[in-house]
């Protein structure tokens, strides 16, 4: 019997290594990606006892029964091994919330205390204080029920999660397609996964253990591949009548909304009470060939973790589902991480917010207790309650409005004294010009970032947000119909409080196609936009944008301010007919910048290229563009 079990494990292992592959479409053509990580790990695990099969603990793929209790036992068995592989024979596994792990976590950029006072996460796959573990899905699909966080890795190290698809039985996103549209009547086809009922003439969305009370609506045009902000208000006021299964007629006032047949209205609650996945205080984490077909709340949040590798992670609806939206908000969110973040061969399609966001957090000084001790405070209502500073960390002192670092110090201690406040103490006295309302930034927890061979398409907002002082490389990606800036380099200490300044960014060999349609007239493909409130000091440095292709229907290409050492060189700019072109304006908008070079770029479909400079000297721009306009020479110090 023991021999048969070992043979079965070897069979599973072999089929996983040699029989599973994924595909990703890149501009170089379709590439086939083979996943052999498990074979590599098996050489390091000579004992077959290190292969933990979830079916041995009672999991029944394809049964629709709750797999959570069995999987919890299997995870427990992995903890007794120095290097284990948790094996899921290929099939469907259902995760129900009743017996799932419940943990209180404060997670960056999630619900405020007013929106969601309880920070209770319901976690399908929970891993805590584990090392040297591979979670091998063998192409299985994990189906979640209710509102859940799909997985969490907390205080973990050397973990690989691979060959898994994740989806929800009833996504918390509802979708309906307009079949017939007039000023007073709309007939809609309700997606079969979007459960609803009609009570007293009003349509009510509901799911497994929840009902929709707050409404955030995005309109999708599948034919054009676009998403726009919209409203549920006219349908909430309309009279709804069911005319056949999953088909509803609404009678109301729709004239001002310009709805069209074939468009899909997608509706969700804006409160981020769970996350797609959570990686916290962990190190050396890999996700490989993982499909996130829907995520509730925020996406996969990586918080104060080190060395994160996302390879062939696909955030997009299952094609056979017919759904439009894959992520409730962001797809991959990195807050206060360090080491190397690598995101490669990934695809993002159909999201309500940004696919990738990498940032730190500015905390504001609220009290100077002594020459070495301060009270600092989380300022944004969605980001608070977690440890953001640690003894030994190097800290920057920042003038908030200018975003100007004026000194550094090293911490000897940091402790949370409330959900919003941290007491910090320094090895040396703080700078004498530090005042209340200045901010602190943690320089130790800032990562290097590589994003390559990825595709972003049909995105409502931005494609990539990145603010880190370490090296950033964005190359060989496709940005297709990203609604706002395909790439935004921000930094602020007055709104989101997301830090910090970049010092070494390369953006090369990418395709930007018809981006920015949601942000006209400032529909720049790339925006370098620290929130400096009119000050002329330098925030960002050394940004190179080279050898890219910009296919644009309108004029704007690049806007930048408070930046030094900006190069835009050897790029192609090609006009398309995707949408109506706006009024003529400069392709390049520069404010308070120094040492800028714009040269050797080709332009097709435009009469010429032009640049506008504000609060700058002409000598600050080196260019072969002949049409350069100078405005606003007055400078705010």
C-alpha cells in the first residue's frame, strides 16, 4: 500500500512538471511558458514524506464540498517538514467561509474605520510562519464563496504558489448587458453569475451572505475595449420587471447617460472589506502560473515583505465565464516592501482600478516629544494600524508640501500607541528645522522593481504606479486602452500620502496604444506628477524613456514636473483614429524641470511635435523640437 502511494505521488509530480504549460501574448508573438519549478524543488526534498497530498486529509475535488477543513489539516502537516510540497490533484476545490481562518489585519489602502470598523479577514488558504514550501495546484481551480481573501502568507519565507486558478462562485461584481436602449426603457441581460431579485419594482443584487447596498458602476464597451465611470442611480430609481430568466426591463429616465446596446454595466460595493490575497512580513515569495479570475476588495496586497516574484500571473476573467471584470480594485499592490520585486509575463484585463501600485507611506509628525522622540500619524483613512517603522531603519525627514527630503536619521525604536499613531525614537537628535506637519518616510523599506513582458488592456484607471528610490525597469510591455496614464510616477504627502521620490527609472521597448481616454484633456501616456503644490524644487531624478512606440489618437504624450535628468529619446509617435482628436496642444508638458532631453523621436500623423515649458529656463531643455513655448516664468520658492 505504501508503495502504491509513493508511485501515485511520483505520477502527480511528473504530470505537473512535464504536462503543464501556459501561454501569454506579447508583442513579440505568442510564447509558450513551461513551469518546472516543482522538479527543481523535488531534488531538494529527498523524503517522499515531504509531499503532502490534500486528498489524504479529506479534500474531495469536484465534490463542491467545503475543502477548507481538509486543507487546514494538510497545511498543518506541512509545518512538520523542513521543505514540503502541498499537492492538489487537478480538480475543483471549493472554499466556504464558515470554517475558514479569521484574522484581524490592518491592510494598506483598504477600508477606513468608518466604512469597516472590524478588520476581520476571512482567509481560504492561510499560511503563517512557514518556510520552504511549494503549493502545487496542477492546474486546479479554487472556487471561493461569499466575501473572502483567497490566500494569506504571514511571516513566511521561501514560498512558491503555482499552477492554480482562483475564482468566485458568485463574484461581488454584478454585470448586465444592454440589449435595447431608449430614453425611457432599457432591456438588460443579467449575467448568470450575477444573482438578483426584484422587490416592489426595484432590482436588488445579492450574493452568498451579502446584499449590495452601496453602488459603484463602471461601463464597459467590449467592442472598443474601454471602460468609463458610470452610475447605478438611474436604475435604482427605475421600475424593474423580469421579462424572462436573466432578462429585465427598466423603465425610467436614461436620456442623459447615452447608453448604447451591447455595453455592459458593472456594479459593486466600493468598500474594500477583504483583499484578493495578502503577503505580510514575508520574504522570497513566488507566484507562478496563477490565474486570479476575480478578486474581491483590493487585489493581492504585499505589505512590508521582501523579494517578491510574480511570473505568469493572469488577472483576467475566465474566457468561458463571459464576464468582463476580474478585479474589484487594484491587482497587485505593494506597500512598504523592499528587496527585488519582479513582475514578468503577466496579463491584466478588465479591472476597476490600477493593475500595479508600488509605494511607501508618509506619516505626519504630530508631536515633538524630545530631541530624539516623535509622535507620527497615519493620515489617509484607508491606510493605518500596521507597523510601518522598525528599529534600525533609516528614515527621511520630508517637508510635506515640497516633498523635499532635508535630513535622515536611524531609529532605535518604534511602537504603535494607537491604530493611527506611532511613537518613534532616533539614535541622534532630529533636525532642528523639523516642525509639526512635516513627514517621515521609511527609506529602508523601498524596493527595486522590474516589470517586463506584461500586457495591460481594458483598464479603467492607470496601468502602473511606482514610487521608489531604488532601480526601476519597465520594459517590453503592452499598454492597450488603459483609461488614464499608462505609467504614473507620483509621490505625495497631502492626499494618499504615498511615498517617495524616484532616482533611477528606465522605461524602454514598450507599446502604448490609445491610452488616457478617461482623463482628457490631460490624457498623457506617461505622467511624472509629484504633488508639490507649485514649488519648483526637484523631487524625481534620472528617468529615461527610450525606444518605445506611442500609438495615440490625441496629442498628449508626456507630462512631467519637478524632475531632473529626464530623457525622452528614440521613440516612435504614431497617430491613430481610435477616438476623436481633441484641440491641438503640446505633446510634451514640462514644469519646474531641469536637464531634460527630448530628441531623435519620429512622428507620424502629426504636422509637428511641440513642447510647453512652465517655470523653467529654455536652457533646461535640450531638444530637436522647433516648436517650444515658454509660459509662466514666475517661480514659487
